[in-house]
C-alpha cells in the first residue's frame, strides 16, 4: 500500500524539527519515542496517517506499506531532520533498533560493483529473504528509505506474501519445511535478536498464522541441505516469485515490511553501474523495528545491551 501525505501534514512536517534521539542500548529510548510522539501528534492529520500505516502493515491482507516522503526529501535533503521524521513514523509502528553495534541506528546501503551481486549492496538479483533469518528473534519489521534510486532505471523492490505462498504448497512440502533442517549464514556480534538459531525450521508450526517464514533463497545454493528439504524450499521459492509484487522506490519512498507476513528482495540494478559516480548511485537507508510486547502474538523484547 502506498500512503501519500495530506498537503497540510507535509507542510507542517517540513517546518517541524524533532530533537536528537537517544538510545537505550541498541533500542530507541522510550523517552525519545514519547518526545517524538508528543511533537508529531500535535500536527494536523498525523494520527490518521499513522493509523493508516499501522493498518496497512497489520490489517487483514496487509503486510507492507510505502510512505511517500518525496517532497520532504526535496526540501530537507537526506540529513538528520529527515531521518528523525522517518524515525518518528517508524516508532508509531514498533521500536526502532540496530542489531549491529558497529552501525548507527540507520544503516546506509549503497552500491558496490565489486560486492557479491546478490547482497543488499550488490548490483545483481537479491532473491526473496527475511533479514536475520538465523536469529531466534529476527526484527519484526525491516524498512528501507530511498534517498536515490538507480539512475539507470533498475533495481525494483520485490515483495511476496509468505503465508499465501505456503498455503499453495503441497502438504508434504509443508511438513518438510516445518522440520529443523535448515541453516544459513554466520552469526556474531549482534544485539537484540536473541541467540543463533541453527538448524531452524522454515515454518514454525506454533506460529503459522503470524509466525516468521524463515526463508532466504540463498540457502538453496549456499547451504548443504538434504534433497527432500531442498526440494521443498525450492517449491516455496517458486511460489514466492509467482505471488510477487514489484515496484521501483523513488527518492523519499519509505518502505516498511512486516517480516511476519512478507518476504522481500530486489531485481538487479541496470547494467553499467560501474559508469555511475559513487555519489550518484542508488542509496537506501535501512532501519529495523521490534514489535512491542503487547502487539500481536506473544513475543519478548530482548534485553538491551549497553
């Protein structure tokens, strides 16, 4: 769902100025969230827009939303004022945090032509996945704020309803996906996401209605899986592509994905990225969110590290 801002809200946000944020370990401090909420709810049309955002993410049939902040980017640029406003909207959904102590709250995702093409900063196809698939408590939401789109016109975002894809699978495949037979990636120096989960089931039978579909297509080629389990995962990959939606993020588009419902990825960037100056290449900012304990299915917030 794309959410455009009413003109009076947009104008007021451009004129507003939120204070610097404070962190409680790796999480946005409660005091900052209260400050931001007090300031933003005083702005006309803010609360109804925030309510529309929450409904798009958690209402029936929902699971992702794109806030259109393009006019704010044109006026404010991509600096701290824009990031604070985006953080304020994100805090209406869940608790912003960074699971990576070496990165700031917002992580830059640029374009590196020599990087593994399938990585988030690579130039190739980034297949369907959930972020931090091998953590016991992955982020409930992942977000991407587009600062610059691919100047050559490539790199549309792709999303797919993971539960709908699972519903189209054979019963035998669902049984195999519910077994703890899958693994992917490394795990170290992380905050707020629990312990490493290895091996893990792709389907957690105790949370099938709102649980994570722990899937990354990269496990198909980079993990040593038994044939039956690999075939079941491939069947899911096919169904995810079959049900995908695709759109190109424009500067100012703020994509928020509910990882308990949707998986995400990216089509390849356009050929010729090496000819684009680094300062002109696609640039996204990423922020992760942890659902509050009283939102949806029972879950615990990990203790913040200091």
